[in-house]
């Protein structure tokens, strides 16, 4: 019996969606975390759900999400589906009164995120989004430097992320990550959301944003080139550029202060 933030029990989790993200990253983590038990998984393809459960030693499997959500033995739900279905499933989880963790990004747009947040806030049920980079040692070290005023008063942050066009993109093979109906920002939604969450952790909440988005390559329906500028509540300014059709991959963040700067990568 493990106590987790005042809850004296084993938290029994169910996963909706058994794609690649749950195979090697999040799925095993839910099984290894003290106080957690991965009790059930769901995938619309029942045979694939059964195969996942067999390979990972999960007791239950479902082909219907509502059956998993309403299973009385399940305490919490991890939604690991593409972002266009996050709102649909999460509102059902909130209605069932269960803890929820949603794979990032929370939803494809701000309005849906607010609706999801309010649904859990009204019932005072814990809600999480699967951002984890702020807890990695190299980023906690950067936070310590910033808190210690190691580069003086903070002035500005800039991030440039670019990568080559993938073989999958060039082939025209379907990829939900670049389908505007699923994720209008394309790889920005999938990757840049990690960095923006990290910047909120390092520099405080963002209060104002502006930007532009374009599809330069015409290979898929989502955006592939995005630029933005923003202001943190602390007064620190920010700029970013993300392009997914460049000659080389680059991942470079600069935090500039009155006495120095810190450079790092979000992913490399």
C-alpha cells in the first residue's frame, strides 16, 4: 500500500490507445512507477489490444473506451490517442470522476483545452498532461542557474528547431501527425509543445503570443513552418522558429540575461 500525495492506495490505471508512444515510453513507466498498477488497456482493434495486453502482462483489455472508463476497478485513465480525440475521451473520464493524464498536446486548440480543464476543475479531479522534460536533470540544473541569478536579470529566450523532410513525408504515406484534421500545427504540435511547456516552467507563464504559420512544402495538410513571439508574465520576451523542411536538423535555445546566457537543446 503506497501513499501518493495523500492517497493511500495503489492507483490502478487504464490506457486508452496502445500506439507506439505506449510501447517503450509511457506504458512501461506506468508499470514501474511505485504506487501505480497498469490494469487495463483499450484499442479499437480488439485483437491489437489483446496482443498488447499479452506482451506487456496487462490483466484486462478492451475494444471500447467507455467500458474501460467505467470499469469500477480503474481509478485513473491515461489517454494516449492522437490529439483530435483527446477532448472526446477526457470529458467522458471527467464525467466518470476519475483521474486523467492526457498525452501532449492536451488538444488541437485553446478552446478545447479550456473546456477539458474546466470539466476536471469543476469536480476537483486531478488532470495532467504528459510533459516530462521539466523533470529531466539537465533542465532542473538550468532552473537552478536561473533561480540563482547566474546570468543576471533575464531578458529574452529564443528557440530555433528545424529538421529535414522525412522519407515518410516525401512518400505521401499517411501520417496523422501531419493531418490538419488531427493536428493543424503538424510536427509543431508534436514537438514544440514540449519546449513551450519547458519555457513556462523555466520562465513563468506566457501572457501574450503572436505568430504566423505556413505550409511551404505542400506535402501534407498541416503547417510545416511556424514563427512566433511572446511575452512571459515576468516581462521576459521570447521568439521562436520551427521549420520541418530544412537541409539540416538544428535544435538551439538561448536564454539571454543581463550578465550572460545559457544555450541548450530541447531534444538533442
